[in-house]
């Protein structure tokens, strides 16, 4: 785990289940444009043999990066469940390897959580 921020400053965990880091590289590039990226925890879930190829230079702008090894072949439901269990924030966003969020996506998503009765918020 790469942890640069205190747990209190992290507001959102973004899960990225993938076969290799190269698959999520474009998503990471897009997430690097997030306005408050230091408040984000990136959780990368992938088969253990592909985890040695992470690009730390792309990940150093986030508040924390957590890496979760799962067995191959990758099962998205199991990988995402492992990512949710590993996330350290109370709000978790399940990312997709084919989605490239606008720079204010995380702030808008977090703004949707307005009270304790809110169970889920999704982008629309």
C-alpha cells in the first residue's frame, strides 16, 4: 500500500478490478485530473502475478493506493468484493476500466451523500 494521507483526509475509495495495470493505466490517467485527488484512495485489485508492474509514478498524486492480490483468472464479482473489504473509506465507488471521469466527478459524487440515511449514490 502507498499511503500519503491520514485516514481522516481520505473521503472516497475508487475500486479498479483489472487483469493488468496496463488495462487501468488510462483510467488512472483520467483520475489524476480529479480536483481533490489527494482525498482519494485508489484500490487496484488484480491477479498477484500482474501486480509487480504497477507504475508508482502515476499513483503518487493520490492520498493512498491500496493493492489487493486475487487469484487468476480474474472474477469481477470476487475482485470487487475483495476491494470493498480492503477499502478504508466509508464511501466506495466501483470504477470501470472503460470509464474516464471528468475532473469534478468525485466532488459531485461526494456531494450526493447529504445525510446518514443515504445508502448509495451513482453518477448519472
